[in-house]
C-alpha cells in the first residue's frame, strides 16, 4: 500500500517540478542613509499662498419640494 502512495507522489512531483532561472543583473538597490546630513536646507513653505482673484465660485440653486 505504501509503495503505491510513494509512486503516486513521485509521479506527481515530477509533473509539477519547476525550473526557475533567476538572475539579478540589473537590480536597483535603494540608498539607505543612517546618519543626518551636514547640509541644512532652507525650510520651504508647504503650500503656496492662494490668490482668490481668479477663483471660480459655483452657483448653487436650492429647489423647494412640491407637494403632490
């Protein structure tokens, strides 16, 4: 009985055996900085000021419900 199971699993293993060819030739490696930089950049404002002269304001029309 165990001989049949062994043959079954060996045949199944042969059918699903994959051959992967993996190469790592042109792989990008990220830079990791573990220390603080010596140059201190000037802090830039997160958002530029908003100019409201050229901003479009949408028109809103509120409708009343009609009684049926």
